[in-house]
């Protein structure tokens, strides 16, 4: 399953993405479960899109916040521009 870009911003990671229904997010390789752990810990920017009166909705993640989280944990190597 591919990730859907909801709104494209000026940079390659400046966009909202939906999490895959199962498996791994293709840009980062992180599992859905791991991303939800980051969401619950408040480490990445997300939004829940739910219609009034509905119990379920769609969780989207700001991809740049996910990539920034990974960058904060990177060691060595050269910074990618």
C-alpha cells in the first residue's frame, strides 16, 4: 500500500501523510506501531480527522516532523541538504 500525500508543501517532506493500514511507512521504514508510540509520546506532529458524531477517523502525520525526529537521533555521517 502506498502513502497518500494530502497537501504538498514547499519541501519534499512538507506534507501530511496517512499511515499505512498495516506494515511499514515507505519513506521512513518505521512500523505503524512505532509511529503510534511516537504520536502517543508527543514526539511528532499529527492530526486526527474525524467527522462530528463519528467514533473513528483518519490519523495523519506531518512527514517533516517524522523526518526531524529521525534526524535528531542520527549519529555521524554528513548532513543531507
